[in-house]
C-alpha cells in the first residue's frame, strides 16, 4: 500500500473508508509533529491536538488510543519526514564522500528551514533523556538507526578507497551528529550567522582526517 | 559581600536577617535548579517550587516576584555552579592546551555526574530556542559568554605558540561546544559506553588540527 495520498479512485467502499481514515490520520499526525516541535512531546496532549485540528477528543482517542501511542506515532511520522527529506536524497548521491556531503546538505537544510518549532528529535532528546519508557526507547532506537545509516555511508567510502581503511564508522557517525547538534544550537539559540559555514568546515575537517590518498590516484 | 555562606557570626541583627534571607534564597535556588533540570525551565512554577521546598506560595513570590524572575535566577544560579565546577578550575591550569584539556575534563565530569536531571542549559536551549523574551536573551548571553571564555583560552594557546597563529578561536569554541553536545546526547539518551572516549578523541582531533610545531621546540 502506498503511504502517500493515492490519486486513483478506490474500487470498494471498504477501501474508500480505509483510505479516508488513513488520510485523516496522516493529516492529524502532520499537525501533531508541528505541535510537538513547538511544545515538546510532553506538551502534546490528546485534548490539545483535538482542539488544534478541530476534532473531538473521543475522535482523537479512536485514532491514537492514548497519549503514549500518539507520541510514538509522532516520532514515527517525524522519522518518515526526515528520511524523505534527508536520508533518501543522500542515498541517491554517489557512494562515499559525495554521499556524506549530500547527507549534510539535506540535514542542514532541514535545520535551517524548519521554522517555527525546530526539530522534534533534538527537543525530545533532552526532554526524554531520563524518562524511561516506550517513547524514550523508540527515540533512542531511532537515533541508533540514524547512526547505523551514517556508519554504512562511511563504510561505503572505505570500500571505495576514498576513506582510510582504519576509519571508525561509528565514531565518525557520532562526530557528525555532534557537528549537527552544534549547528542547531548555534543557528537557533545563538542566531550565529557563521553557524552553517562553521558546520560545513567541521564536516570537511572530519573528512580530511579520514580521507585516503589512494582514492584520488588515477 | 561573600557569595558563599559566611562562617563568622554577624555583628548586627540587620546583617543576620539579610544573611538568613540570602541563605534561604540560595537553598531555594539550589532546589529550583534541580527541578528545572528535571522538568525544564517552563515546567518550573512558583507553586511547584513552593511545594518542593515546603514554603508558602506567597513566601516564594516575596523571594522571586514572578515566574520569569525565578527562571532568570535559576539560570544565574546554574551559571555560578558551572563556573565553580568547570571554568574556575580550568583557569588554574597552565595556559594553552593544558587549559583546554582541563576545561574538557571538568565539563565531561559535569555531564557525567549530574544525575538525575541533566544539564539545565542543554535542556533550556532547545526548550527556549524560539520563545523570545528576557529568559531566552539571558540564556543566549550566557552561551555567548561561554564561547568568549573558550575563545580566550584558545587565544592563550596562540600567544604561547602552542596553537597556530591563524587558529580561529571562535570557530574552535563552537566546535568544542558541538563535541560536548554530542557527548551529552550519546551519554544520556543513547547510554553509549564510548561517549566519553569518543568526545576526548574528537577534542584531540580539534587540537591536532590547530597545533603549532613551534611550541614543541626546545
């Protein structure tokens, strides 16, 4: 089943109802992600979201069941957004260093353009860092997945002989994530006009440190 | 006037009252910082703090006047804690690279040991990043002050010919802050056992990139 809104006419009433239900849920979730960006995951309530989208509270419970289920659905929706905006385009770039730089391009754009509210993942990370439970577990798993995606991109660069064979992909992934957290902080809280050039220079320095001279040979 | 609790007996009743008031305020603020670490600055209320310390709400208003004044006082108290735990010890180390490493030692210890709750500055940065007003302004100024402190430490390293003369102190400060944000994230949310060694390796890489060979000559 496609996850985007289908353009074809459903062939049965049952499909039509299912499609409508899914579209409604997706529309609610998009608003919920925006709300969570502004208020934090903890500030997102079934009642508040119902008021925001003009539905009844009982209707919202029918869609999500509980606040915790809503928070999990918001994290999953935000992950799909991030994957579509940042990861998928990066994976279309050539393997190795171009793919690292494409990832950084998309990620910086994501931090630059997402106004107002900021990034639900950055906010939730500090909000939930010690609130044990399924929501924190999901958030942690999502970040570990992101680390693995970055590490695989780095491994591709090693395979292509662009990066040194002893490069630690997981360490590189952590270092890159740190640069992006620093960018987010400098761009949003400090409104530092050098935030983006500094982040790009920091990524270039990370790559300089692991670049193989072998890959540049003819 | 000393800012720590005086050990001598005050000589007048008026001093005694002033001292008692200051000590009460300091004790309340210490609890308020702890609460803000756990709940965020926005979650810290006059009523909640009154209940926590066992004072009346009107008594709390007498001490702080408003929620905003309380938030500002909490940021200032947290800054004094950070200065005493991290900055002041670092400034006792030899100029240049030893001072950078002492700063990192204290900062890592601060992130490692402050349990439960985490760092009020990291939490408030994402919480307030677009909530315009005096509290956000203070938080931004505190972070800019920290940047300036780090930049001055780097300048000391340049003066001592340990670091290259074209080192950009402000960029180094931003890069170092990014490493610490990455450490905080990896240590707290991910519970990554490599968080601290990776952060130390990242700082070493930052220093490697700007180290002068001149300073190592006999």
